[in-house]
């Protein structure tokens, strides 16, 4: 089976103004923001790997959490829950 892989750039932004508004019933806050995109980005590579389940995060940066505290991991499982996507295939993010 061929490895299916996609690489994307996650562009950075600089908040020029950030006003935190009231808390919503879901625990998050509404915000008002003015931001500027800047010429920095993280390169993210996602691939399906046979023999794995769920998601694995790999990074050369030791400051990036690799477990369940990682935002990509949280987003992956939330999307799988909302869209009823089975996580029987292994997804790896480098």
C-alpha cells in the first residue's frame, strides 16, 4: 500500500489588538482581534501509516508536547468525534 501524505504550511500571525470579551456557555471566550500575517510558518506533514491507530505527533522541537496536550491531537479527536470518523487508521504528524 502506498503511503498517503500531505504537507501544508501553518502560517503565523501577529495580534495587533486582542480584546477578550465575555465567557460563553461552552467555557470559551468571544474575542475581537486585529492581526497581521507575517512571513513565518510551521511545516506540517500528515501521513497515514498502516499498523497504527489514532494519531502520533513527531517533532524535532523538544518544547512541543507530543501527547494528549498537543493541540493537533485534541483537534484530531474532536473532529473524529463530531464527524463520526473512525480512528482505526494511524495518522502521523511530523
